[in-house]
């Protein structure tokens, strides 16, 4: 195995590290006001700053408008945005368009998405259907040269400001199809949701009431929607895992700063063996989970990519919560203020433990796939 391949699995390259640092700088300079969702103007400012890095093009090749970033390079960018701009998004729609869109669809929607002037959003989750796509109830009925959509979607990231939605709907008993739905479509209604964390994002609940979409906005073939959604699981879960880990590491950083300054009796809290053990255990777990993310990102086409990505996401979500809880124990009353940074991090960790599948679900996915792999060996 070439030396470069080994390095990619255990650390970021110099170029990837530079992308992470650039993302960190942009996130720090555009950090949202606590408790307030970002306006469209604020988002456009962030996306303009990120455009030279290739963030908006994700892993798209140059001929499709991207900068040819590898999955690891893109993962470094996304990682660097957390914890200030966790789950920023606005790159998934571009990947869907590139993978499944027609030339006409790409010409119509891709340029403004790649420039950051337009915001795209993925609308898959429903009240009774998250990662279990078979329970989706939103229906698309063919009517001549159009489809008529009826149903509801929930927890749509950037849903209040997005101009373009990718919607997964049922088109038959066991058939699901993707559609490009413009944000100004008649029959589409959106209402703001109030999350416990990640409050800088404008999560929305969408309702489709006889919402007509021209047949030319069907994304891919009819009945192929689930396949496309599941193919996105590895990269989505790795990106969420890396950002969850950043939240956990930020909590550990707060606690370590506090422990160095806090004196109990005649001893610095940082010199207490229990504090040192707690910190070391959590820090080591975070580093190990990060390495697992690197392994997945280095080869998203691997046969075990979904299992590994699911395991990484489960571990990372749990770690973020564990780190925040430990930091709270370490800091005591110093971290109880409603506007304290640790409170915000803990709330964000709660959200990230559910995004792209709960820990329970992701453990199940990883275990079932690994058990099936072993039994067939």
C-alpha cells in the first residue's frame, strides 16, 4: 500500500489540514448569534466566503462545477466548520443533481447553488419515517405532464430559507421517487420548527397540498429514489460524526481550561487524577472515532462503508453527549448559566445524536451488516 494511502487513514494531509483551518477561520468570523437562526443574507455571506474552498461543490468534479475535492478533503472542510457552524449544509442537493439530474436540470439549478446565491435542502424525514424510508407517506401522483404531491416533511435543514428542495415521495406501493421542488411552488407551505440545539439553522416543517411539480423535475427514474437516498448514507453519516466529535472536543476544551484555573484546596483541579482520567478517556475515544471517520471517507465505495459510517456516527453522537456531561460535572455551577457556551454545546450535541440516525439505529445498521458479512464469509 502506498505511503500516502496510509497517511490518509491516520491523519489529514497538509492540503486537507489547510482546508480544515480555513473552514475554522470562516466559522469563527461568521459565528451566529446564540439562539437566533441565520438569515438568508447571513448564509449567503458564509457561502461566498466558502466558495473558493470548494465547499459548495462538495466532491463534484471540475467538469460539473466542483473543484475535484476528495471525500477526505471535503470531510476536512465540514469538520472545520463545527462547532460554530455545525450542520451548515447546502451541498447535498448538488451531489444529488450531479448523480441523478438531467443536463437540463443541472443547467437550471446548479449554477446558483454552486455560487451560494441559492440554498438547497433535502426533504426526506417524516414524523414516522426517518432512516426507515419504507414508512414514508408523502405521495406523488402522476397527472399528465405533472406530478401532484401531498404529504408532510419535518426537520428540513434550512427549510425556511431554501429555494430548492429534493423531496422523496411514494409513487407506488413499494416505489419511491425523488423530485426537485422549487421553494415557491404553489401548494407548498412551510412553518418554522424550534429545536433544542443548532438554533442557528432554520429547521422547517413542510406541507404539500396538491403541490404540482412538472414531470421534468423528477430527479432520476421513477421508483429509484430509495437507492439514491441510501447511497448517500456513508458520506452523510461520516460528516455528521466528524462535526459531533468537534462539539465533544469543544466541551473538553472548556473543561480543561476551567480545570487549569480552578484550585480546590491547595491543588489545581487539573492535577486531580480523577479529572485527568476522565479527560484522557474521552479525548482518546474522540481521536479513535475520528480515525474511523477517516477510514470511511478514504473509500466511500467500500463494501463495508455503510456499516463503518453508521458505527462512527453512533460513537460520535454518544461521545459528544458524554463529553458535555463530563464537562458539566467538572465545571459544576460555573457551567450552569443559560447563556454559557457549555449549555449551547450540550444542546447541539443532543441534536447531533439524532441527525442522520440515532445511536440505537446506527448501532443496529452496523451490527446487522457486519453479522451478515461474517455469516457469508
